[in-house]
């Protein structure tokens, strides 16, 4: 069963900025059982400058 996802941010004054338009996604059949966050994939961390 697909669902939709929209990513946005709201600043402290209430202004909303859309980061990713609404798109259809398919959830995992069985999510991984873990309490750990995945490794960061941002450009800064990928370059090793944490």
C-alpha cells in the first residue's frame, strides 16, 4: 500500500519552506529492528570532516 511523503521545515516565525515536494513512497514490508540512527550521508561527513 503506497503512501505519500512531503518534507518541509518551519522556522521560529512560522514560515514554511518545502524541501521535497509530495511524492509517493512504498513502505518496507518489515522494517529493520534497530534503535540506532543510520550513518550520516551529508557531504561534510562523507569527506571525513566531522
